[in-house]
C-alpha cells in the first residue's frame, strides 16, 4: 500500500479499522506483564517498586513504563521527585482481565508463589471491583436472588442500599452502572461497572475484606465470612485443597 494513503482511508479498508498489534507489542515483554498485573488493583505505584517486582533496573523499568504509557495502557503522575503509575482506566483493566482468561494462570513453583496464586484466585480486586471466586460467587448469588438481570433491578437497588452501597452514585456515574468482566481464573463473569466499584468500596470500608500488603489479593475477614454466609449462603471457610486453594461453596 502506498505510504501516501491517509489514516482515515486505511481505517476504511476491511480488517484495518483497529490495530491490535499496538497493544500486543506494548505487552510483549515479561516486565511489562508484571507491571500490569501489579496495577490491576487500581492503585498507583512508584516506578522503583514496579522495577523491584519485575527484577529489572531503574532505567530498564523506565523504558518499559514509557512504552505502556505511550500505548495508552498506563498513566503517570508526578509527586515531588517520584513518578507513580496506574492503569489508564477501568476499561484497560477489563481488557487485561479478558486477556488473562485466554492465557490462564502462569504455572508457579514453591510455597510462597503458590500461596500468592491461591490468594489471588480466591479473592482479589480487578481494578476497583471484586474478582476471583469471591467476585464470581457474589455475582451469581445476586443474579439468583433477582438483584441483577441485564442491569440493576429495583430489588437489587434496595438490597445494595441496605448494605450501605452508594447506589445513587453508581447510577449517575459516567461509566455504565452494571457491566460484566470475564474473570481470568474462574472463566466466568463477575460484576464490574460503577456498581461493581461501589460494592468493592463498601466491602473495604465495612471491613468485610482487607487488602493484602504485597499484591491485589484480598482476605475475607470474620465479619465478611459471616455476611457472605448469612446473606447469600457463600461459605469461605472450606478446608484447603491439595493445591492449597480456598474454595467457595453454598452453605446450604
């Protein structure tokens, strides 16, 4: 194709309306994958912390981070002499979670990596909403109870509000109130969108879940376990399996 062809003309050619290779090339480095995985909890982290997690030097990390920012996957903010990086938005997290469902979890060896993988599979944040077995179990329970259908039902609005979830803020947010997100470990959808974010914020504020200090995994607290069992019949106290994971099952 001649180089004089304009971008608009190129976009009109069948099959060239989107260039997936831009994102593919941006993610095509192990260190960049580590960065994106760490930032999937929606937090902002300094470049030095990301470099240490990926096992690369500061200058190498800076180059990788620049690529991710240029591709629109990350955004950078400065605070004094430090630069902090985070995912560019919930849509980026949703896309990465869907990619994770295609690739599946990375095989791990050793006690500590296995425990971390088990923790992430059990309960974690996917940007700003609950994911893993916890997120999927809750999403399925809310559909079964009629709180969610294609969107939020009147019964759901009342039920979530009774839990202290800011339903009105979720309804008036600029992003969709209810969306589904493909869970990369469960291969089933969990609740996302503005309502998913409001639920995640409420679970944290109420002390039903707690963030893990080194990754995006979550710990369900005793108060959270009681709520899950009493309200939706979700039992998080199932004994560990041979693989060291923690299950979620109906209390009934």
